[in-house]
């Protein structure tokens, strides 16, 4: 919250590393080179925590981004159809 949005890895209340993305919580005014260095450091921290992905930091940033292609996982709606901009029922036969 203090950095205005972004990605952070925290262990027992201690911030291990962060990348601030203060522009809408998704973007930075830093240069691509600066941001790439910060993300690489964060990726190394994530790998040390057994987070497996080509770029763990970027994978986490995109999880709740409900404008990315097709079906996304959202922290607000669960599964979300980005083309229709609607929630996708997980158990469609039991939804009322």
C-alpha cells in the first residue's frame, strides 16, 4: 500500500522484496532497464520461496488483471470472462 501498488514478497511480516507500480497499480514511470532489474531481483526472491514460473513476479501481477485475454482468475469474482466482462460460474448447474 505504501508504494502505491505493485508486487511484494513478504515472509512473516518482513518485506523480502518489492516492485512499486504506482500508476494504477500496474505501471511504473521508471525506465524499462530499471524495472527489468527490479523484477529480476524479485524473481530470484520468488524462486527462493519455491514459486515456479518463467517470471514469478510478472505471473503474479497478471493473476487478477481482468482485461487480459479470455478467462482469468480474479480476486473479486473468481473466474472472469474478459470478453463478455462477466463472472464465470464454477458450478453452472447449481447457480441460482
